[in-house]
RNA sequence: GAUCUCGUAGCUCAGCCGGUAGAGCAUUUGACUUUUAAUCAAAGGGUCAUGGGUUCGAGUCCCAUCGAGAUCACCA
């Protein structure tokens, strides 16, 4: 394979060779006795009581300022950056100064992994610094990193900003953009907090199939694949709902799964083809119990991440403090449009949508029409976390019929920052009703709704054995992470967002 | 899928009405034993995304393709 090397890459390969010629292994055996992090030095150093005589740390060399026979450098480790002070005659006590003059000054590059041992002191200008006694190359870097500099006023210069490069080479993004690292740490803490919350409530974390012979549990178009040995079509799951409910049938009273789901639909700053959803099912509870649980869990997440229930998102402040506002879907539509949809039939709804300049088509049934009106006229206005309840039965084929209102189901969504972040039901456990709902979906499919559900005989068989009354919820992790990390694009909260494959230069041989 | 914008050095960006390819940082060489966007002196570095076209002449104008971003559609 022929690759074009830039002059800087050629220089680094030559340096690698010269390092080997000096008898230094550029990729030595991996243990290095690290005993601290730069962040720990920063918090624990006290020049009077705790001089930190022997620190050993490792990381990437990110900047070198050679001052003749002494040099300053910056080392970046998992705790941040710390300055190094390197003195020629201390690094090379004998007559041979080549380790400093040749190796340190000429053959080390920005991005190289090094380990240093020394003591901590403060320079004349007040900078916390490791006075290096010994220095070890741990891994040579052959490609130049973007050099991002921050000046005394905190202004960042030459930031690495191209979204295509940042997302394709997330490893570089993480090295040079500290805020990116912080975003993903925060996402991880968010998931951890939710997991702890559910585990502490006694629920069981489980895993269910990604490859499914029938896709179900959501309204979406799937990815299709093929199993060679079985010679059969399989689908990547669009949801894990039907499998988690099978586990409730089997006697687990509370189960949850952080699940990667796959939906073969458009990509945008709110949509990645694979995304993470946590689903939780709890037996002997209903969706009203689940409202309280979700409210408490997300308030807890906000407090854990920000120390406050208020979270800044763009220009807005979103407050997760309980209790959140609760409206039925019809109430929310009436409040924001002035139209009472409660007694409208399909034609009346179509007419109402037309008056609001909302496009409709012939495949839309009554439920879909209400959903369209809500999505276009109400959802964009809901910034603070808000529960919307009492959805039409037509658009909720897995939810239990409302105990008090015909034509509605026991369901809620949480809308926050104009997007759905959670969706929950009192789960439908009447197997005969469930069969009819699937059959209605098939009719919708025949009308042209590409997202209508398939009939899952095995799931119906499970329900026929009996499922206890159960509350279930799905919470969009990526969407919630966007809010909790103040990011306006889903690609900023997914390490490796889906992108078109890179086209490499033609390879000849 | 539609529309608009963008693609120039390792990174960030200039490049006017079409006339020899530019800067800062990075790199290389030299100076400097407490600097910090280190500084000073010098040098090297480009298939201007790709392919066509118009033109005496294209980074610049036109067309197509590839990639990215934004808005819209679909969805979570």
C-alpha cells in the first residue's frame, strides 16, 4: 500500500530510526510505575508541609519550550496538564550530554508518550512544575497532532474544529479538546447514576437480543441482515420492549437494559442510526407510578452532574426540580392551539390539521393525525420537562386502555427542550386485545404506513401465559445526554457517530 | 431524499475584477539554564477535494462527482 507522507511524518519516522540507533526502545515493555496524576499533584501540593519529593507520572508530551540548557514542557495525562522542568546537567550528569541535546531536544515530538520521575516545585512565575530527574520514552507518535494553544486571557488559538475530522478521528479530538473529554465523562456519569438508581430500587440489569427474527416494540424502519447457517432474515432491534416484557412474564419483577437500538432512517443532529435507549419494566405498577420514578431519577441525574436541578442548555435554563407539569395530550393541544380535539373524528382532525398548515396524507389514521398536530404545534414549545398523558389508542399498540376514558391509553411522554426524552405505558397485558392491536397495525401497514408493527406470535403466546400489570418506560440516553451536557448535536455525545465511509486512495500492487 | 453553504500546508484561516500559492502556529537549522500563545534569526513544506469544460491563462467562472455542515422531510 502506497501512502503519501507529509514532511512532518517523514521527520518523525527518521527520528524513530535515530532513537533506535541510540539504543532507546521507542515502544518499550508496558509497565511504568506511575504513582500520581497531574490533577492529584494540583490538589495535594503544599510547598511547606507536603513537598512531594518523588512523583512518577506518564502521559503525552504536548508542548516543549527549549531554553538552551534547560527546557520547559507540558505533560498531559488523564488528570489534565502539568508543566515539566528539564535541566541538561541533571538529566545528563556525566560528560555525555546526548540524551538531552539529541534525544530530548531533537527526537522527542509533541504527542509522544513519556514517563517522568521527579519532585514538585513552583517556578518563579508561580507555575506548579515537576522538576524532572529522569525521563523515559513510552511510545513514539508518528503523526503530528493539531497544536491548540491557549493564551493568558484564555483565548484558544488554532482550535481543532472541523466536525468531519473531529468525528472521524475522535481520538485526536479527545487529545486536543479537553471539553470533549468532559462531555463524555459527563455522559458516562449520567448513565452510571441512572443505573445506580435502578439497582438501588431492586431492579435487575439484563441483556436481550440485538438480532431479532421480527422487529417490534417501536414504530420504525429496521436494518435487515442475514444469518448464513440458519439461512434466515434477521433484523437489528429497533427496541427491546417485547423481550423485556417476556422476562416479566417469566417472573422478573423489575428489569432494565441500556440498549443500542438501530433504526434505518434519516440522520440529523438529533438522529444517529444507532442510539441508546434505557428501558425499564416494573411489575405491579402503572404509568402513574412510573411518572414519579422517572421524575425522581432524572432530577437525581441533574443534581449529580451539576449539583443543581437547573441545567443550562444554550440560551435556556431547564429546571428538573420536581414536580414537573402534567397535561393530557388534548389539554396541551388546546392550550397551545385553542382547538379542542376531544370530539373530532378522522375528517375533523384532518380539517383541524389543514387549518394549522400541517401536512397530512391518506395513510394517516386518527391517532397519527393527533400525533402530527401535537408534534407540529405543541412539542416545539415545551422546553421545561413536561409530562404529556392520555394518548390515542391508535398510536399506542402496546399500551393498556385508559381505565377512565374510551379511545385513550395509559401512557405518558416526557418532552424536554422540544424533544421527547421518555415514553412510558401501563403495559398492555390482555393478550386478546394485544392481538387485535397488532391486527390494526397490519391494516395501517396495508394503507402505506412503513413503520407499522409486525404481529409477533411468540410475544402473544407469552402474554397468554399471563403478564402481571406492569409499568414500562424508555428513556433516550443520547437526547438526555445532549441536554445534560449542553450540546446541540447528537454527534457531540456519541463517541463515533455514523458517517459516510472514508474513501481511501486506490491501492495498487 | 430536497435546498443552501463549504472543501487551499500537519492545524486554523486569507486569497479582491480570472494574471507567478499567502499568513500564524506546527516542522527543520541555529542562539538562549525559571519559560508559559516563550523569544530571536533563517529555511523547507501545496495534485488549491476529484474529474471535465470555458479561456491566451482557472484556487477564482460553469457542469458533474465525492465528502462535510445547516435547514426541511422522516423519526427518538
